[in-house]
């Protein structure tokens, strides 16, 4: 991994303050700006939107997502 660093937390550090897509085990997707995370991959997004089946369901603002519910974190 060149730009993303050599560890998963390095990749998250690079993505801080950038828009990311977070997919959850329950099928929901959140898109927002990555503000913070910890070693458990708990994340805080700002300006977050909740998506289901490709449609925006809610605009939520700031959200906390528990790391054990996340399947993927990616640029949208």
C-alpha cells in the first residue's frame, strides 16, 4: 500500500476530514465526513446521510457508529 500506509489505522488517518462511505452489517450505508475513530474502529461522521437500497433515507448530521457493526469503510 503506497498512499494508504502500511496499517489499517494509517488508511483511516489519511481519510480523516474526507468523505467516506460506511457499510453496516444490517444493510444500511452512511456517507459523511470522517471526523474521528479509535482502535475499535468506532467512527464519528459529520454531515452524515443514511442510505438504504441506494436511496437517501435521512440526513443525520453528526453520528457515532460502533465499529463491530461496520463491514466496509471506503471513499464513496
